[in-house]
C-alpha cells in the first residue's frame, strides 16, 4: 500500500496567520504544513483518506485524488473535518461511508446538518453515509482497525491500516502502518490492538502526532511520540501535527540527537506534506 501525507501541520497550519517567525517565513517547502490528513492507496485499487481538514480540496488536487471508497475520522475538531464538503465531486456517483467513533459521528451530524435536510434548494452537498465504527473495517485487501486513544480528556481514534496479500510460497502475508494524530495518551488496550497479528501485525511505520519539544496537555511532544513508537516496536516513526516552533531541519536534528542519546534502534524523522511511503 501507498501512504501520502496530505498535511502535517497543527490546527493553525504553517505558516500561521500574522506570524513572522523563522519557520513561518522559511523558504523550505517542507516547512509549509497543511492541516493533518493521510491518503491511503491499496494494491487492489482501494482509496481512502483519514481526516478531511480545511485544505482538503487543495490536498486532493495536489495528490491527484480521483475517487474515494471511504473516509476515516480521528475526531471532529475543525482542523480534521472542515474540508468535508469538498467530497461533493467524489461522491456524486455513490455515497462515501464516513467512519468515526460515537462522539465524532454525533458532532458530524450537528456540524453538517444541511447534508441531511431535504429542504435545501440549489447548491450542492456531499453524499456521505456516517457510520459509528465498532470493529475493524474491511476495504478490499485493506483493513482499518480503530485504535482508541486520548486527546486530552477526549476519546478519539487512531487507525491501524493493514494490507493482506497472497504469497505463492508462504500463503497470506500482511504489512501494516499506524496513524495516530492529536494523541496525548495510549493505554495498554491501545498498544495491544496495535500489536495484534503477532510479528506480522507489528507496524512497519508509525505516523504519530508530535507537536513540539515542550510538553502539551493534549498532544504528544516529540519525545513522547518517539517513545510511543518504541513501545509498539515499529521500525520508523514519522512525526506529524507539527507546530511552527521548529523547522523541518531542526526537527531532523532533534530526532537524530534524541535517538543517539537514548541508544535507540528506531528511526525517526518529521513528516512533510507530500511525503509518500510504500509499506
């Protein structure tokens, strides 16, 4: 499967409106961070996104998204759902299922009430089918397993994405990745769900929200995100949901120094908008 980082920035995006800091005025394209979103492409033609933030239209155009089979939501904060109306062009042939936990789907109905009214005259609206997720969702060869995590005191979801393939010699094989943005705590049940599937279930890559170096009440710091990756035994951590405290180059330097100082075997680096991973 292929994963494309559509956005790697925090809720304000980077550059931040009215800010003249070195990161917001940087000429490095990797310091231009749309709000967080991930595009997932399966080998069997499956297409899905996790979260539809305010720049979703621009992200979809840049990534060349032509169709979607499903949308998976982490939670209903504005920076993760307020581009959802731009699903109109992708959903006119058939409704797109939208998966989220109970509180997210409830807020979705409130925030986008016009979608479900029959009184609208003129204009357009997306054709979507909100679904409260209670178990892993199968999408062709892809499985999206909800991972309960905490965003401060809010129950939100991360997602473990697994692709299963047939191997002529050994039978079925699988590869997986984990997407955990806006996360401040993962309990033991969450780590257990991430580890399901034995050795094959261990995620090859983990895209984890790491806001900054300093601690935050509702987000992992860089250190906490990397340590979460160590605990889930992944090979590679990509930091996302990054604020404007540090440039891409400075975060690369931080990751190298932290891993060396701690004697870790894991790899870690900041994600950037447009980054493509093959798992």
